[in-house]
C-alpha cells in the first residue's frame, strides 16, 4: 500500500525481491531514496545505513508509533527522516522531496 501511495505522488518505486537481502536490493536498484521498515532489524541497522550513505542514498525509516519509538535515537544519530504509518499523503510527499534533496 505504501508503494501505491508513493506512485500516486508521481514517483517510480521498486521493491526487494525475496529472498534478496537489503544490500542486494540496493545494488540492483541503485535508488536515490530508500524506504526502510523499522520493524525489520535486518534492514534498519548501522551496516545497511552506512552502505546507503556511502552510495549517497537518502534513507527514510517508516513504521508504527511503537516501532518508531524504538529507533528514534538511531534515526536522530544518522539524521534520517521518519514516517509514521498510517501515512498522511502530504507528509509523505514532503518527506520524499526532502530525501531527494539530500540525495542530490
């Protein structure tokens, strides 16, 4: 559903192809912006975010209020925008524009 909402804003989306790891997806897709589900520790960690930063990929972490509370300090440390699910379409659009600006 998040992907469909992003498409309504005019962006092209690509997804991981299970059992593909995050790193494999990033290498295959080469995104400017990568949305990461903070409920998945395999995706939301220093290693993944460090590799994304080395590739100048802007990361946005999304999740429920409870999940975002767990990663709030982590997101602040890495200067990562967060999105609360369920999303407001205007907030999503603003966040994606900021992320694209960061990515260059």
